[in-house]
């Protein structure tokens, strides 16, 4: 039974495609965002002060 293309050509198109640098992510992962929002709701319900939240887009990414 013939195969669907030879293994000598495997990955040809992917290897020829130019590498584009990834864009920096602007928002938090939903799991972290939901946890933070839950924490803020609990603080407000208890009448405790809520510190200002710094948006993640203003935090510089660490190198390393």
C-alpha cells in the first residue's frame, strides 16, 4: 500500500517558512485573572481595602 508522500520531504514547508517573533502577551492567563478578581471581591465583601491593580501590560517582561 503506498504512503501519502515520502519521508524525505517531511517538514519541507515548515522549515522553509520564515520565523516571525512572537507578540508579547497583553492579558493575564484566565486562571490567574479569575483568582485575582475573586480575591478582590472577597476583600470588598469584608470591607477591607483593595490595593490598586497594576495592569500586566505595564510590567516589563523579565529576560532570562
